């Protein structure tokens, strides 16, 4: 069971002062967060790609590369790479470069993304949203398979037996499919035998169990070894020494972030009652002391089947010291609890079968 962190490197207004952090400062902070995550024994750190004023990381591979030489074992991944609106050749080159700098710790989570700013920015038509993703994923996987590539599609110039360099350290650069819960995404990942990363940010996390089963059925249908499949979950949360204090600390930025995004997407008003309901044991917010957060992750593993859990913190803007403390507690207190319990559970499950 892998435990890690996701960051979108947000630079939204401070909930108390209204001040907005510079992109440069937030980028330096997230590198410090990655270094700390490595030091406290977390398994993976993901940086999401956005092209908006309120997010600082338009190039996850560059951000992760800045931390690669300062870390030793933590895996470094995008979360996600908006594959529909980016050249797959460049994606592979960037992450193969990261893989070299980190000596084999790079990964890609490929997805459509939940924002559309990158499409006009890079000259893509939103009407081609799904077709672009399928075509770009096909090319990305082909580049991964072979140093020399011959390929032809409908939206990008053809490639005729050309090499793509550098090649990664890993024999097969890990490529995950990121999904917000669409059946089509789960089926595609299963048919291709690719790991599946689920964004579980609302509702009841255990409701994703049928989607995971659908993913595994698709993989089995395509002849892939089910025992080798990986399923991840990305969920919002925060860890503190005390559950109520953690809840009070995380609420202001969460409410601000949810309501700001909600205005764009037509969501209802997010308030303390919404927040408290979401941080209940069956809710999608992982907020509390180490034991509370650990038990919720264990519950998710046992009932949904995830093999990787990534905590998205902070949501909106929080003091850097509080974020660093949450990362420290996740690595030193939460992760050991989860690993110990899940190891015992897996052994017992194996004996019963």
C-alpha cells in the first residue's frame, strides 16, 4: 500500500489577509514539500498541470525535476498531465528526462483534466476533446514501447521511423490513467492494462468499488494479469495532532477553494455543514488526527481495492508550516499505521483463500 501527496501548487488569496502568493514562492515551497515527503518515508508525490493564474505548476516535470536531485526514494509523478492538449512526444521527453535525473522514479498520470484553459492556449479544438486524448495516449504508449516510432493520426503530423530521446532509466516508464469516475476511463485503462488513478473528491468513496471491479473485468477480458493491476485514489485532506483542531485549521481554505470553484461550475454553497459531512468516516474528506486518517485509508483499501492513496493538501492557500506538518504526520504517523494493518489483512485474506 503506497501513501503519498498530491499538490496542484495553488496560489489563491489567503483566507485571512487576502494576499496572493507569487508563483515563484509557491513553486519553491512545493519543492520543499517534496523533499520533506521523501525524508518522512512517503512513497510518491504528484504535481498537477494547470494553466490558470491561481495555479503555479504549468509544467509538472520541471517542478518534479527541481526536487529530484534533492530526494532519494520517493516516486515523482504528474497528477495529471492534460494529455489532450499537449504533444505526447514532448511529454515523454520531459518525463524521461525526469526519470534520468531521479534515477528511475518518474511516472505519468495521463488524463483529460478538469479545466479547459489549455485548449485555446495551445490551439486545440474542444470539440475534439475525447478524440485528442485517445490519439495522444496511443502515441505516448507507442513511444514508450519503442525507441524508433512510426505513427499516423488525425490531429498531429505523422512520425516516420524517428527516434524519441532521451530514453528513461526504467524499462517501461509507468503511465497511469487518471479518472474522475467515468466508466469509459476505467474500461480503457483495464483494456490497456494500465494503472488507474481515481479522483475521489466527493460523495461516498466506497461507491467507487463497482468502478474498480469494472476496470478489473476489462483487464481480465483483455488478458492482463489482475494481480499486477494498480488502483490509486486522490482525495482532499489534512492531518493534525488533534482531529477537531485539524478540522478547524483546514476548513477556511477548503471552504474558500470549494466556493470559488463552485461559482465557475454551478455548485451549491459550501459551508461548515457540507465540510463536516464530508469528513465523516464514510465521506470523501480525509481530515483528522493520524489515527482517524489512517482508519479511513484502511477502510478505502479494504472496500474499494486501492493500492495507492494520495492526499491532496493544501486545498487553496494555507500557511506553509501547516502543510509541512501535515506531510510529516502523514509520513511518520499515518503511513506506518496503514502499512501495518493492510499487511496483516492481506496475509489473513490470503490464508482464507
